[in-house]
């Protein structure tokens, strides 16, 4: 199941900036042009638009909807949106309750926000920041020391705080505006005194009432100094809570909110991970889960936003008496309230809570609400619980946790058995994508492509609508210029290439780098697949009719090699997918299709299709069909569009002598199984072919080093003590010459000019130097090669020094060290190859 989820806060911020950018006053919810943003209309329009543009590939089924979307979760559309039912059931069980408690309050949004929307920014010392609603900058990163005079005494008590405007006494306890102090106050039954309101202004503060918080701070410090009570102001490291959506400083204020009791649910969620019934991968996040579920705080589920699921709770009152009731409508609320207020329903005044539910509450019931809950539907019985939940590790404690505890309580089952956490998407240099860095890449731009001018216009539109600040706009334009200037923007790569590129990374790493250049390379990989099918169609047309039977005995040396490689690829793909190591599976698939099938095997079949021995052509045809068909079926989960289009176009026989898939009766392609191909594994053949191909690669390297054009066809001399190798080369002479792009293979030297290189201790290969200036060409090539070697040796020396540095080992993250080690190994191999050529 796929869910597209729009965070309410992000949406409200966009609406806020769009509709009130021309005014400084507060806009009320009723003033928002809501008819333009009806949730059901947004959902339907987005689905139709994206389906028309080909963003999704949905299978058609008359039995059940295979595609479900939540963007954002609408209030009224369909069976997906059963949030009211969930809230009411939890309320009736006594798990949802209302109380006054400390919340994260964003003045800009005029709403509470969850911990995930709060970024704790480290302030190292005095730092001036722009704060919404203030004309000048506000200074943070300072600690203020001042004194309280002791009554009837010359003594004084000196206290220190970073928030002098919230100080309530010499003990410096401010339970109304500090989470730590709030917990202390609860333990010692201290009163919850509030000095900041929802507008960020002072209350219960005498002469300072109605002053904005940081204006009050400035005036208060000046007064303390005038009175001789201010002792000093010092630089101070601190953590400043910032709303990630609006950029405003978070205030902690007491407010009546709805809460879900989590203590018992958290204990169950923790125990299920401990006993292995809920598996979290990678396992390094298990401790994070246990820490999160070990927090005894209840979950604040209400928000003060324009958009979202309105809480189905009603304040029912008669005179001064009132009670909160969770109900589907006013009539039901009055009826239930009458039981407690001991009066007739029609005498009760009802007012629905205007708050909406936290987005994670709405999202938390998705695994079962999308399958028909609370009805006992066939889909719910067949597909719930889900087998796997895949999401980013940064929302493990929010979305995954909420789904688990709500699933346990509302369905008495885990919503899924396995959780796969992927890393945060970063740019090609490993930097986390963010507006502040300007390095955010829209996936749609990667799919469709966009010019430099288009990128600039898009960023400027985001600036004009208030989504980007001027600094963010400048950084975005600079990033586009430095990364996409040479390609005049982002080339169109398509959906398949984008998906394949993302899954080519180790998604279980903490960060997942995305490179547009690699994505475009994978688009070219798609082109290679199309070309291979066209080659097969052309080659099949060359086959002559025959009544002779083609058997396994007719398979050639290279047929057996590619089938062995195919068997190992199928094994690698299956085992890697079972372990969610998709990057290993994609590497195995690409290596087989691109490097072995297209670059080697297709070329190796060309002489066979032109051979007088028609059985060679038929053996190639059977092998080509089964290899490409099998490889593309392995590729199908990663490249859905091209495989669905290409697989039916692969030429085939009614019965293939190697393997036949039997999936005409089902909607999906049968996936290759290890057991069906393991009989083709042949290590000895692979070893022998590998040496032949190494000789081909060596000849190509020498031709490149000595600038021998492919238009020229030099002779090759092979001197070897390896009899099997010599036999293999002789038996496949036409194929080897075709791969080398050479004229003839000799096994004894003659009087022509050659350059020679060792393939291994037993084999020496020489390439004929053609032309009148052979000596100078040899000298120039060797000089160039020596420079490359020296440059690579210097680079390796610096890299080894860096990786052995204690400072680097202590400070660099483990994942960065692993990447650097991999680079060093690659460079060492490159050096060995160059030294061999000298």
C-alpha cells in the first residue's frame, strides 16, 4: 500500500504565507478561503493529475482498490478516513482525556506542534537572530545573573537564567514555560503560573503585561541594571527550540489539550520488539525504539490549525456545569451528555472543539483503516497485519510508533511485523537536502527534466509565494548554477531510472546520497535494454527453419558462461531482497545486463547467427531469450514501466530448452527462483571465460593507451603456458577477435613492431603498433602513464595518512570512514592496473 501524506503544519504555513503576506495582522481560521481547499477536491484532483502524467502504475482490479492515497487526510472522503471512529473508541476506553499541560507553541502558526517539528538549534554564544513579529534582531546565547534582596537583611541571593522574563522566584522554577521545570513542579505540587500567552506576550506580569516577550526581556534587563540588581551578562551555550515549519522560536506554554495515555501501550510496544514479534531493521534503531517507548509522557494529539481532521469532541453544558463528550455529531453528543448532566438532551448547549488532530494520529490508523476497518472486511482479513513497513528512520518515534500503539489498541494486533528504516535523502555530496542550503531537488524535475531557466523560474515563484526567503532563493540559484549549468538543467530521467537510482544506494545507511548524473546514467541503461531487444528481434529473423531438435548439448562455450552468470545473479537478487539489501540486488542486475549480457554476450553471438552451423544460432536464441527475460523479471520491482513494456516483446520459442515461465494466468510476472537456475552454475567455465575476457580488456587498454583507433585492426600475439586458455582462445577465435576489434590472433611473434604486457605469470599479450611513428607513440604513451601513476600514488599516500589519523578516526562518522576506505581500495586497484601496463 502506498500513502501520500501532507503534513498539516507545512500546508498551513503555505496557506498562511500565500494569503496574508500583504498584512501584519493575525488572520483567523474563518477568513481562510476554504472552499478553494476542500480536502476531497484536493485528493481527487491530485490523483487524476498524477495518474494522467504517468506518476503511478496501478493494476486494474474489479475486486478491490489497489491504490489508496491520503493527501492530506480529508475529513469526509471514503472509508479511508475513519479518524472519528478511532478517536471515539479510544475516548470511550478512557485512553483519551483533556487536561492543561505544557505544549510546544508556535506563535507564527498559532498552534501547538509536535516534538518532530521542533529543531533544537545549538547556540554557542551571543547570537542575533531574526524573530517573527520583531523589527530588529533578538540576541540569544547569553546568561543573566541578578540578585534578589533578602527581606530585613543586607544579604542577597544571586540567580542566573537565559530567560529573565519568565523568572518567578529565587529557586528559578518556571513550570509554565520550561519542560524540565514543569516535571519538577508536578513532583512537588507547585502551581502552574503562566506569564506568556498564545500571542507571545506577557501576562500575570504587572507593569509588563501585553509586552512582547523579547521586548519585555530588554526592558526588564535595563530596569534590573538601573536598580543595581543586574550582576553580569555572560556568553552561554544553549539550545534554542525552533519551529522547523515556520522558523519561529518555540514558546512552552500551559494549554488545555487532548492527550492519549501511552504508558501501557508503550510497555506493550517495547516488549514486542524485545521478544522479536516486531522486528526493526537496521537493528541499531532498536535502542532508539526502547528509549522512545520508555518515555512515560502522554501524547498531545490536538492542534490549532486551519487544516486537518476536526476533533469529534463536544463541550456539552447546562448552566455552569459542562462535560466533554466524543461523538459523531451534536445529536449523539447531547444524548450521551444527558446521562451525566441529568437533563434532557434539548436543554444542553453544544459546542464542538475547533482544534484538529495531530497529523500522526490521522496517519497512525492508515494500515487498517485503508483495508476497511472497523468493518470485518475481506481485505482486512486477507492483508492485515501487513508484512513490512518501510519509512525513514527520522520518523520511527512518530509515525511508526503511533501506528503500532493505535493498531494494538484498536485492532488488538500489530499493524505490521517488520519495520525497514531507510536513510535521509542527501545530495550528491552527502549534504542533507534543505531549503536553507538550497540543494532540494524535486523528484518531478528528475522524472520530466527541467531547464536552467525553468529551475530559476520555479525557485523565484517559491520566493514570490513566501515559501523561500531571499537567502534561501540565492542559495538555490547558486546550487543550480554549480551543479546543473553544464547540462543546462536537469535532464529527463524517467520514473524507472529515479527509482532504480535510489535503490542502488544502501538504504539502510544513515544517509542516502542522490546523484542526478547517476540517475541519467540509469536512463541510458534503459536505452541499452531496448537496444538489446531490437538486436534479438533482428537476430531471430536470421534463423532458418529446421525440424532438428535443439538440446542442452548444443549450447556453446559463451552460452554456458552467461547462464552461469545468470544463475548467480538470480541467487544474489533473491538473497539480497530477502535481507532488504536492494543495492546489492540492483548492482547484480545491472552488472549482468549491462556489462556481461550487452557488452560481452550479445557481441559473442554475432558470429554464431551468421554461422553455417544453424544450431549455434538456435542455441544463442534460446539463451538470449531466457537470459533477458529472467534478468528483466529480476529488474521488474525496480523498473516497473520498462519491464512491463519490454518483457512481452522479447522474442521466444513455444518451449525454451533452458527455462519456461508459466505466468500467463496471473496479473504479474513470475519472479525467478534460485532452484530453477542453480543447475546452470558452472564455476570452471566462468573461470576460463574470465581469463579470455581479461585478455580482451587488456588489449582494449593497450589500444587506448597507445592511441590505436578502432578503425585500425592490429594483429595480436598471445604467448602462454596455459594450455586451456590457448585452447579456449583458438576455439572462439572469431568471437575473441570481434570483442578485441582486431585483425588476427597469432601464437608466435614475427618481425612487426609490438607493445607487450603481462596478463598473468603464465601469459603475455602483444598488440601490433601500426603506423610510421610507432616509437614516438610508445614513448609518449609511457610518459603519460608514468604521470598518471605518480599522481595516483600521491593521492593514495594522502588518503592513507588521513585514514590513519587519530583525529579523523575519533571525529569522522563511521559511514563516512567506510566510504573513504572503499575509495582507497578502488584507487589501489586502479594503480595496480596502471603499473601492469607500464
